[in-house]
C-alpha cells in the first residue's frame, strides 16, 4: 500500500515538474501575474515623457501577446491551448482597461497637440486601437458568429450524389469511398471531368455547401456590425470600416475594384488548365544557398547577416542591430514574430520554418515573401511598438513589405511567361480576390447604398460565365466573416507596393525608397512618404488611376 502511495505521489510530482518546465506554463504564469501600472506611472506633463512611460508600461504586454501568437503555430494539447486562450483574454482585458482609462485619454490629447512627428504617429495608432474597442457582449457575439461560419466552411463531412446523370465519373472510386478530404476530391473531379457543364454544376454546388449552416450566423454578424456602425453615425458597416482607410469610401473601393476587373478563366476550368500548363523552371537549391543569394541582394540597402550558427542568423543595418532569425525545418514556409524590434528598447526575433530544398518557383517566391516580412518588421525605425507594428491605416500596413518582395522577386526569380502555370494562377487568383472583395463590400452595405446590385454580371466580367446565384458566393470563403468589407486589403497593398517599386526603379531611387518606406527615421506620415516617392501629392482617386495605368502600361 505504501509503495502505491509513493508511486502515485512520484507520478504527480513528475507531472507538476514537467508542467512547471513547460514554456507555455511559464508564459501562462507571466500572463496571469501581468498588470499594467497604475495612473501614477504616467504623471509626466510633457508628451515626450508620457510617450516613454507608456512604451515602458505596455511593451511587456505586447511581448507576451507576441509569444502567445508564436506558440499557436504548434500542435498543442488541450491544457496548453486553454492556457494560451486564458492568457489572450487576460491581456485583452488589460489593454481594454487601459484604452478606456482617463489616463490614456490625457496622453492621447498630449500626443495629438505635440509638434513632434513621432508623437503624431503614436497618437494615430492609439486612436486606431481605441476606435476598434467593443463591449464584451459585442465581442462575444462577433466571435461566436465567426466561429460558426469558419466551422461550417471547414467541414469535410460532405458527399456528391450524381444519381444517374452524365456527370458521374467512372475513372476513379466514388467520392463516398475515398479517403481524401472532400475539397481535394472536388479538385480531382474538376481536373478529370471533361464535360464543362458538369464541372460548372459541381463547382457551383461546392461554393454554396455551407449556405444552410452559415446563413443565420452570417446574417447575425452583418446585422450586428451594421447596427454598431449606425450607433457611431454611419449608414452601414462598409462605410464605417472604410472611413479610417486609404480607400476611405465605398466609391473609392469600387473605383479600384472596377479597374482591376479583367476576364480570365472560369473557376471550374482553372484546375485542368493548370494541370496542362508548363511550370516555370527554377534552379534547384538548398534553402541555405537561396538565403545567401537573398542576403547579397539586400547589400544595396546596407543590410548584412551575421551567421551565428546555421540555425541562427543575426541581421544588421549598418551598425544597427535589427534582430535574430531562428531557422527550423518544416514543410510549410512560414515566418512568425517572437519579439518586435523597438529602437532603444529591444531588438527583434523571428522564427522561420522552411524545407531543406527549394525546387519550385512557388517555394522560392514564398520564402522571399516571408523574408520580406521579417526584414520589414526588423527595419522599422520607431521607438514605439505600435508605430512599428501597425500601419497608419489598416490598408497600408504591408505596403513596404510588398515593395521589398517585388524588388527581391525581380532580382532573384525568373520572369514568368503568360502561358506558365504560375502566371495563369496569379491572374486567376487576382480575379478571385477582386470578385470576393465586391461580394464583401456588397454584403456589409444596406440595400439603398449597394454599389454592386448585379453580382451575376460582376462574376461574368471576371470569369466570362454567368452565375445567377453569384450572391451566394458569400458563403464560400472565411474572409467574409474575418475581414468583411476590408477583404480587399491584401490585393490593394500588393498593387500599391508594386506601383511604388516600379516608380522607384524608373527613377533610380531604390535604396532611398527602402529608407523612406521601411525605416522612416523622420517619422513621415503615409501621405508624406507617398509624395516623396511619387514626386508630388496625389488624391486617392488620382493614385488609383496611376496604379491602374501602370499595370496596363508597364514602365520601361
């Protein structure tokens, strides 16, 4: 009996010891114990000292938040997941209390009246955070609806019943007996099926697979968002969400989307077309070899890498330490922030998962994209975390990253031919984003404001086929719930980043533009940055026209 008691006690102590040694358990303890300072920590009267005090007080919170996001990339057990969720909730509560506090309101007023550009930039980020604060009930309702929608889209418990129609394929086992996820079975069907009408029917059925499950949740989400917008003086959520963006009105967004609309392959034809299209040939390289080439391409910006170990690279800009990159083996190429660079406070840390060998255009392009993300985050030259991590607007936060990715892609990757698999896919993906952006804008506008009243026609303009039920495509993608009317952001920022790169290349100002967009040591506003790159100030309407013109007529 005594031996059993000792064995149980030993097992329990080992479990507790293992839990105590777990980095997630330690992080959870730090989260639970974390509290923002009281108002006495912000007693300074001048903006400079108030900004410093705020940065010191909140940097620990932001670092904890980044570490939580870092650990979420791993497969975790239920206990660890629960600890991370509780940590997120605690940090969110702390930040919410700060944003509502009279202390922060006074700091915001002081920063807004300061003549220092750095203080103006910090004020705009704080105002951005305050604007998106919601009550606990509003957050719970929004998150519940989003979770329901995402669950409905991820469901793979679906089958296709063809009956006795001509659309049944006899080339492979039925979908009911296959071990493949349902979405992979659909992709296989669309490639193998030769009858275009059958392919169209199956693709359209798949797009509306979650309609019955998600209709109520999406309707609730849209109605609640519109109601909240109306309490804040806007006619609908689309107008409210866009009001703080570079594309500040639905009409400006429509101008951009209409200009980006061009006919391409239909969605049910893309799979078979890609299967028969030639791949763009690239030189097979190890990841180490390719990254060394990337470092050479970055030398023009006075960037250099110090190889501490094969798994740890330290990046410098001149004599300024930017941060460390930790390399890990992984099939999917993905960069995750561990700690953000803040000048005078801390250097950055990123992890980068990547395969040992890069043998395709897609892999090499993805690595350039992720490295551009890391370098952009490392390079920002502000003393404030929020200025380095948030854009002046949500739809401008990644412009510098896209500019750098464009430079690296042109330097290190082969030029695509129009008939290549990669070029065809890029063209289709653009039109898919354009159409979905129209769907998202339309969904969050009240009927009297709707700018796209005939979505069947919009589908035709992009894919050269009619689809009378095109409005039901709102049930086909998660962005309708996650980004809503701001779904266009990724496409827009890519367009603007590419346009700025073409302009800076044509003007032979690439190193200067790097300093201007990525470092921004002078704390210029977005409008000031664009004016310097373009040589003059442009209205948003004129900027859109210039972007669309250069895309149609590339500069030589």
